[in-house]
């Protein structure tokens, strides 16, 4: 049986690729603290497409930038 104690893995921005980050979805009790580049854009979960609409389902939701003033708590 695996150790149920929570663990944190700390990594540099070179490890921000999808393959490395995807591992944490499958690991219980293990979390990643990864430094990301300040100009990195992440996306929220996409909204579902309306029934009967054409095309592939959306892959990305609304984008947000890590270095935006709104995210940092600063006002412009």
C-alpha cells in the first residue's frame, strides 16, 4: 500500500510542459508546485457547446494571463 501522506514536488519552469503536469492528475496525495513563465497563458474550463451546434467541442475556455494586473491584485 502506498504512503497516504501528502507530498509536494517542486519544479522549475522547464517542467511546465503538459506531459509532466498531466502526471499530477493521476497521483493521489501528490501535488506539484511549478514556477511558470510570467507570460504563460492558461485557460479556464471550456463551456459546453449548445446542442445542435456544428463543429468539434471547444478545447479551451476563457484565457487568463499570469502577469495580468487583475491576477496580481494590482490596479492599473
